[in-house]
């Protein structure tokens, strides 16, 4: 995600604060994916937030498993593996 989205995602901090946290080694560093395009990975931001909260965060070799929002929506709608579960059954 972009720098602006990353700052918003971790609690609505400013981009300046995010840059400061990265520079001081507290926040995960961004990844340069092409030219000047810089992104943050959501798993790394989640791990950072977990550390701040005092929870154990997964290590870099074991990224936090997050459920895809589409999968969550499908489960909430009663669809599993592309099949619809009818309320009439």
C-alpha cells in the first residue's frame, strides 16, 4: 500500500510521523518495487502494530495470515467454495 494508506492504516498517523518511525527503526521499512514507487506490506504493518500493543507478532518467516476481505464477505453471505447455501434447504 502507498505511504499515505500505510499511515492511515496504522491508526491515522501522519505521513511525517510514519517517516520518522521508519527512520528511527521502529516501523517497517518500505519496499521499492519500481523506480520511485514505494509500498508497505500489510503483514509487516500488522506485525508492527502487534508489537506496539504488546502482543507477540509473527516473525518475518511466518507472515500473519489474514483473511481476504472477499472471502470474509462470501462467508458472511453463506457462500463457501463458490457454492451458495440456500436458506430454503
